[in-house]
């Protein structure tokens, strides 16, 4: 699935090289040339991943990374440092403040794209095109298709686009309880302003779509907390 990737790099030739390769890989790159510009972009729309140069004009990339990891809204954004600083101590420092990976320049664009995919698979699997299968339900992001096993056969499950994204997120984070606010941020996006009641409406629709194949009980309500995708439903 297309991911929004914020590239924070002050060298135009490098940022353009990265952007071209990201677009070729199916991502949506957004470029900032300094930390202040990057923070303005993040304040407007939360990216799916930040690719951050250490050496930036003015405020350093490391300082920005530290700020992102400190703030509640941005602490979970996947973050990759991309820098010419190849010293082991620099790498350790970046990883200790919360960077998910560390790529040194010069770099292979192909390897960089592969590392981005690996980080997204680990930190935000709902953004990848990997097929997810849990207890008889199979979700194919590339083909936007959901199937369930019924009588030994795969039966198509008709879900709307929002219900598809909601199911994808829940299936890639099974057994975890997610509040309505968390689901709004992860499925709708933190820049979309809708009421929490919207989540309940789409959960109801999703259960309705899964009911004919006997899988609706896998979407559990946790009273006072939110919702959970249960591998083994309690009811």
C-alpha cells in the first residue's frame, strides 16, 4: 500500500534521488530540507515513516529525532537515519534515542527501499502489501480482497474500503486492545477530524460483513477500552 514518507535531506540531488526511487517503489515521498520545515509538515499531516539526515542546516537531524521520540503524537513514527556519519558511536547514539535503522552514505537506493520496507513490516505492517491470514480469514492488500474458509472453500467477504483498512490494521495487530482514538489515528489518519462514534459504526459494518462466514466474534469489544481482533474469540 502507498506509504507517505517524509525525506528530510538538505542536499537537493540526494533528496531527488531518494524521492524518485520511493515513487518507483509505490510510496508517496514528501521532502523537507531542514528540521523546521520537517516539523511544519509533520504538524500538518503525520507521515508513515521519516527518513532523516543527521547533518542539517540549523537544527540537527539527531535533535529532531529526539524531539519526535519525546512527543506523544510522534513517538511511534518509524524513523530511519540516513547520514554520512559512519562512526559506531554515532550509530549507537541514534539507535539509543529510538531510530529504527541507520543507513550510511553513500548508499544503494535499492537497499534503502528494502530497509524502508523492512522497517514498515516490523513497525507498521498495516502499510505493507503482505498477505495476512489469521484463523481462517485471509486479507490480500494488493488485490483489496478478503476471503474466509467455509466448508473447506475460500469464500469472498464483501467489505467497504474503510472496513478493509480497519480489518487490515486489526489483523496485523492481533490480541491488542485499541482505543477508538488510536483506531482513528491509525486507520483514518491523525489529520482527519471525525467523531469517535465513527469507529463504532464501521466496527458494526465490519462485523456484519464477517457474520455470514462466522467470523464476526473475532472483533471483540473490550468494555471501557476499545476493540480487539481475537485469534480465538471468547464468545
